[in-house]
C-alpha cells in the first residue's frame, strides 16, 4: 500500500500545455536522430512467475529504418530489421524472413523504431495520456488499430529531462509486460554499417 | 489364404513384435511408480532458450514452465523480444489454451504440443511393466492412451513414445543438476519436428 501511494504521488497528469511542450521536444529530437547506440536490459514480466526474466544486450539504430537488437546475456541472439527483411542470428544459426508483403510486420517494425525514438504521437493511431514523473515524463500510448491492439494493450514510454527515451514498457492484454531500460545511450555518433551485416 | 495367414503371423511375431522385445529388454519386478522430477518444484521458474525446427523452418524463443500446484502447470512460449506466442495451462486433467498467436491457432499443432508438454510435466508415473535393458531400467506406462517407455539409469534420461512397436517421439534429458534438466531434446521421428531447450536461469 505504501508503494502504491508513493507511485501515485510520483506520477501526475500533465496539463495540455505541458503535454504539447513534451511532444514538440520529443519530435524535434527524434527528427534529428540519425543513429542510436545503446545498451539495454529487458525484463519480461509474467504474472505467474516468481521473478521477471532478465536479458540484456545492445541496440543499434540507423535512420531511416535499420534496427539491430543484439542480446548477449543470458543467450546470444541478434535480430536485424533492414529493408523489409528480418535477419536472425540465433547462437550462430542464421536465418532471414522477407516481410516485404507482411503489412503487420512492417507496422510492428515502424512501431519499434518509433518507440525507440519515442515519437509515437499519432492521434489517428493511439490514445495518449501524459504524466510528469520525478525526473522526466511518461506517456501512455494505447493502439487504436484492432490488429495491433491484439498484441499490445499499451506502450508506456519514459523520457528523461532531454526528452530522450530511457524506458519502453509494452503491456499485453493479460497485463503481462516487457520492459526495456536503456543505458549508455549515444545519439548521432558514426556507426559502422557492418554492424547490420548478417 | 494360407499365405496371408503366414504373412500375418510373421508380422505378429517379427516386424510387429512389441517394442520391448525388439529392444531386447528382459522383464523384471520393480516398484509401481516412478517420478519425473524435472518440472516439479513449485518455487522454481523454469526458463529455457528454445529452438523449434519444423520441416525446413526454425523458430527461436523462450520456453517457460511454472508448476502452479499439485498436477498443475503453466507453459508459455515467447519470442526473445518478449512477444507471447502461446500460453497453455494444465490443471489436473484439464488443458486450456490461454493464448495462441492467430497464425498458429491450428488444432493439429495445439494437439501435438499438448501431447508433448503433458509428458514433460507429468510427475507421477504408474509403471505398468518394468524391464532391464543393457544400461537402464525401463518402465512402460500409458499417458492419454499412448504407450511410453521411461529409461532410468542413474536418473531418468529418456522417454520414448511408441506406436505399433516403433519409436514415435523421443524426449531426452541432459545436464541434470538438482532435479533440473538443463538441456532437453524433444524429437518426433515420424514428422520433421524437433525442439531443443537450454536452461538460462
């Protein structure tokens, strides 16, 4: 109960002006992002488990739409989204999937990119709620598209004071969720394209 | 007619001979029940990195098992990035699909997975007959009207589903530490389906 009260106090609704200010800052930053390089820790929460499943790795993004998630612990796994294709390296076992015609996959990839940049402020696609936290902001994005909503009930994206994404939480209908926390993030540093080689 | 009978008899006594005979097992007296301990701890989250090979396709993900109570287990498969692929429950004799990705919502697939997973999580096994093989004690049992053979050396290391005297599905347990099998292999011999599980916690 103590924690519930604390978290309720730590998170207050933004005014319309504050929300629009955040939106502008995030959009400006996102539009100028050419590359992202960041460590990440992922927590998969399943309500029936005693502990969240923790994994970690490195994220690389290159505009407009190349993304690589490289998990290094507790397993080696890399997934690259590049030009309508998905390349997977599963502990040395390589495969690729052509998703050129798969609308939903394209949509998901765009969503991954948007969520990493934080720029999901699309009123046609999401219901949005804005909150202030102790040292930043938090926005809830709930998909309006039924197909998408089937996978994810809501994205909770946390921004630091520079309007940069530090945490993405994807909540399923069952209320199980995946939380990704970014650290050692650097923007617009040169990235060797070979990172995206399969 | 005579010929047909001869062929039938040859079939009965040779090619269609029972699995135990074909394997050269000798019948022994043994205890009535055995235990599969690999998913039996209520306090443990069982998390495996999984690779599923179906014909020429390979799927990766996380295979998660939790014992929820006596005879009850929850089994979830997610992608490495956390997206749920399926979520099943066994509550005593009742099997429930809590969630499955639309594209995979096929009866034939669900039944195959249900059958395999039931064997994985069934703890108390009633031995109908026991045998000695070269290296193991082998217990014969029936789960959902299917014949299974449990191979126990130092520990339970193999379960085989047998139909018409032939091995159909093989479960192998490796790297056993503290009642946990850190590496599990499930292979169907009649279709190209193989599942490899490596513990990550």
